[in-house]
C-alpha cells in the first residue's frame, strides 16, 4: 500500500529568521504537517538538519505505528521539503533494514538492490502506547461519580473535597500541555490522590481515574513518581487484581492500556518481565471480548511483550507470548487491528526471537494462509511476511 505525503504546512524553518518550533518540549528546525491519506488525521513530523535523516524516518514510523517499508519515502519527503532536493547514495552506508545505501545531499540518486528478503511489517521495533485522552470527559465523569458518592450517606466518606477536585483539574492541565513535558512536575500528593481513589472508590467508578493514571505514566516526571509508588506497594498488580476480580469492560480497557503504557519507560521492564504470567492470566479472556477496543488493547499488550522479550532474549517468555498471539490470530470474528498486531508479534518473534521452530510446530503456516486471504491489506501483507519466513526454513 502506497503512502502519499502532502505538506499541509511547514512550521518555521532554519532560514526564515523565526524562533525554532517546539513540539512535545523539543525544538526543531522543521515541523511538517503530513497527510498520509486514507482519511487518517494529520501527523506532525519534526526534523533538524543536523539529524541523520534515516534515524528521523525510523523514529517517526515507529511512533506513528507505520510499516518500516515506507522508510525511503519518508526520507525523500524530508529531504525534498527541507530544501535538500539533490541527493546521492552514499556507498559507505548500509541501510540496516534493506541493506541498501543511504541518500545524502549533493548528487542525483542511484538505485540500490537488496539481496536480503524484505518484509513490510516485521520486525516491530519500539513500543506502542495509548496517548490520546479526552480530559474534559474524564474529569466530568469523575465529578459525576463524586456527586453520586456525596449524595449517598453510606458512601459520603469516600467522596473527595473541592480542593482535591481542583487538584485533579491541575493534574489534567499538566497532562494536556505536552510542550512542557520536559519541565513540568507533579507533586507526591498528586500521585497519592490518584492511588487513594483507585483503592477506596467502588470498582464500578474507578475507570476514569485509571485513565488519568494511564496518561501520567507517559509523563517523564509522573512516570518516575508512579514507579516509586509501585516499587513500595506493587500498585499495578493490586489494580489488576481489583479490576479482573469484578471484570467490567471500562475497567479492563483502561487497565490494559495502563500496562501497555508502562512499556514506554524502561524502568518498568523488569517488573513487566517478572509479572508476565500473572498479567496474561488476569487478562487472558480479553482477546475474545465483545468490546473491540478491549480486543485491540489486549493485542497491543501482546505485541509490546513480544518486542520486550525479543530484546531480553527471554525464550520462555517469547514462547508464552507466541501462544497468546496465535490464539488471537486464530480467533474468528475478531477486530482486524487486533489480528494485525498479533500477526506482527508472531512474525517478529519468528524473525528476531528464539521461537521460530515452536511457531512451525504450532502450524503457523495455516494461520498465515488464512490471514493472507483477509480483505484487509495490512493483515494479508503481514501474513505474506510470515509465509516468506516459513520458506526460509
């Protein structure tokens, strides 16, 4: 599938005499507005002239969860739209994904041919996160639940004060302002308030609070404070046990996404490895949930675990994750995105992990064959990647 890039706007540039643009707390020479078509929202693509253009393309594709096969198109887009219209292949550079040479400014381009098999969707590099939030709706729901508690004499003591409500609003304000993530700070009291609500509020009311925690984890300072609290009390396992003992779709959805977002911070990786079995046992039924968002969230958890355990060379863990991914891939009437992410996990584990033989023993070929017949192009493409891997055996 071809990605078509179109400039919406180049936000400042190094030669326009204007202040450099800040995106997510970092200054850049260029910030492009990019339209990738298919009705997708406009994406921001930041670039500094001093950066390696291939590194910039790799990082952007990973962040936007786009196939690495589009790497060269992104590179050409950046070079052309940053005024570097003439470029040549540098024979001293080997592209780590295709084996071909890199473009550098200066001369017309030449073609390069890779002798290695190329894959469109594997291996997956980097972690996926859920970083979108409707803070106004979240705060409104917390306020609604708080008013319900206040009006019930038996639960009035669980309600929070006006001061604490204001504090929640301040937490949301920090999380909204991503341009200041590099410098904004939370207080210990902010984290204590969130954890208090998670422990004390009725289980049916905690999902908007879990959603706030999900976003705090993506904030550098917030993640540090939450990790400290988790190290002391194992907050996350306590939360997982609470929401899965009385499983409600909103709680399952938000709590799985909390765990998914933990993968962004390497400080949580050891904890995620240690509790892998408990986490999968707790959320195992989610792959076939009637809620499609829960399906996709669980599949994202599986994919992040695949990436982590490949990096850690954990063969036992990889086999466990492979089994979970195959269960999703073989499932009927599941959300397309859930199947896609499971197949990417399978392909990545076979290509870079230690479990290719196990996958073959589990008849991964029949899974790939069925997936290749999918009407969804990305599912059929990743299935083709897996078939290519099987042929290399």
